[in-house]
């Protein structure tokens, strides 16, 4: 073969490989069951390449709650961490200190767990009763954790219980202060560490609020033009907010300077959680009721894929080194108030961990 023909063949093969890569679509690579079930939030730990999942067990189960641990490459189960004393639902992780923060929504407690040892190194409480703690976000550089408290007025339980953000000092795992946030149903939170502010969703008031952490005051209120906005992510380089709304089943893209809505993208019924990977320019939305994860191009806002991941997709974690995406799916369980001893229904597509390749 002549040199010219060899070069021509190499160019052709390269073009074919490039076309194949461009045509590749996000796909589910692997799915496994996670014991003991009752799955909520998930984080990825780059130090050991494992995923950690809040798993409280099926409804009515006693002392079954753990932080499940699975290998991030094979999804094989590893030794879990027991959190039976304070079952955890929401998770936030400081990869610098290797401390995992979890919210006991029922008990009103934030637990701090050292993942190097599996030991609980802090238990943070505040106020009377059991505040409805939900989301945790981390400022790794400042070694702080922020936890959202959903005011009970939004649930009709206790009108006097305020929406709050707890500021936790990671050096000694103590509460620095509790910020009262004037909104209706504070749910998701996202941190802008550079500008020292937090964005929060008012699920009942259909808004995003901006909290200045220097003054602990709400400086802006922006309508999402959606219903029941739940989880929120801040894109610092793009100065955008990505908001998943359960009521309208969509993703709202919001300008983080003036609150204007840039785009709304229908994703699926019960849009609950959202994650963003700028490296591959993809936004991920877990649609809990639809049972899907929608992948959206962050430049064009076009839907790249809708993947059927399981019964109730809950939350999403990303391995920033490999761009792997992990999704937890909760199972159909017993209805509230079911008599003791009622068998838990079988749900093959529930209580699963799913690995997606973008």
C-alpha cells in the first residue's frame, strides 16, 4: 500500500471513529439492588471511588438504616455504616475532610460521619422538637456544611416552625448559627461560595430566594414560573441556576444575577432532583413519578436522552474524573398506616443503584 493510500485510510478510520463517538448516546451500564432498601440521597467519594447511599430500610422496619457503600466501577456492595440511631435521608460530603453529613429528617438531627473510620464524629441538634431537616451542601474551602430546614407551616404541622438554614462548623461539628429564611417551604439549597450566598427553593411559594450569608437576610425573590420547585443546582461559570420542579415536571434554567427564566425544559412527571456536569455539558433530572432520568444539553437545552432507570428515581451523583452518573431509585412500599406484619410488595425495579455512562 502506498503512503498516500495509508494516510487516506487513516483519515477515513479517524472520521469513522469520530462519527461513532458523536453518535454515542448516554446509556445505562449497570443496575444493582441496594440493601436494606428505602433509598434516598447518594454521594460519590473520589478518594476511594465508592458511592455512599442513605438507605433507611422499608417502611415499618426497625433499626435497619445504614449508609450503604458500593464500588463505583462494579457497583458491588461493600461494608455499610450503621446509622440506626439516627436514620439519614439527605447527604452532603466534604471530600477534603472525608466527612459525610446526613440529615435525620424524622429526628431533627444532622450526623457527621468520618468515612475513613466509619465513626460518627458529630451530632448536631438545635431548638425544640424535631425540625424537618432535608438538604445538605458543603463549602469545602471554609469547612462548613449548610442544612435546610423545611418550615412546618408548609406541611400544616406547626405554623410556628420556621424555614431555616443551619450553618455547621466542620472543625468541631457544632452549630454556628441558624438562619431564618422567609419563604414558604424551603426545600433545596445551592451554595455560591465566591459571592457568599445561598439559593433556596420555596416549594410552596414557587420561588427561588437568595440569602446573603454576610447579613443572613433574603436579598432577592425570583418566581420560578413552575410549580413545586424542589431541588436546585448552581452553575458558577455560567452563572445559572438549574431547578427541578415536581408540580410541573420540568427543569427551569434561571439567570443567577437577575432571576430571569432563561428556559424551561419539560422532563417528566415529578421532576425531583437535578445535577450538572460541565465537563460533558449535561444536566441530569430525576423524574420520580415518571421513573426516568432526563439528560439535557446545557448549551442548547435540548433533551439528549430519557432513560428508564427504576421505579422512583431519587437523587444523582457524578464521578467528576470519569463522568459516570449514579442514580438511586426507591421502591414501591407499604402505604402509610399499613397493619404491622403486612408483607412488603416485591418491586424488581425499586431500591436500585444505576450507573449511567454519558
